[in-house]
């Protein structure tokens, strides 16, 4: 039978503890993940002749693979895990490899332009489930881990 989208996720009004501080935690997780990506990308670029001229490409490729593999492996990047949050789909399940790929593609597209980044951040700060632009399209959301 048909059910309302996102109806399997915790209700943001009755179970607000699942969403408390998630936008802030996502911001901190982004900085942690960026540091990890830089720590992987920079040595790779420095140890290859062509890499020095293509550091932004290394950063994008490593970032894409990092996000895809960490999200598909545990429904969260390492930064998200440190901040005790994880992504869930509209049915409350962890993201699988394909969903993680689509989420990473959406994130990459959102990060490609400043206006989409601003819209995504605005949505995370104002939507009742703290969803980014990619989350809105996919029906996913970030939740605090259960204690």
C-alpha cells in the first residue's frame, strides 16, 4: 500500500531528539571530512608528476570516492560517525551502495555552484527534518544515532 513519504522516519515534532543539532553536526562533520580528503589527496598529488597540476581534480575524485564508500559502508562518512549522526532513507533504513552513489552525485552537483550550496544550507537550517537539497530529492535525512 501507498504511505506518505518520510512517514517511516521519526516525527520531527514528537521525536525531536532525533533531529536536535543535526545541522550543526553536519557542518562539523563536513570540516572533518574535508580534512580527511585533503590528507589523502595532497600526498597522492605530490607523489605523481601530473598530480601537482591537477590537485583540484584529485580532491574531487578522492572526495567523491570517500563519500560514496563511507556512506555505503555505514550510512555515514567518518565525520558524521564522529558527530554521532547517520543518513537514513525515507523508510528509515541505512543507505545502500546505490543510494550512497546517488546521494554523493547529488552532493557533488550541489557543491558545484554557490547558489545550490546556499539553498542546501538554508534548507538544512530551516526544514523540519534538517534535510539538504539532495536529501529533499532523495527522501533521505540525517538523524542523531540512537543512544
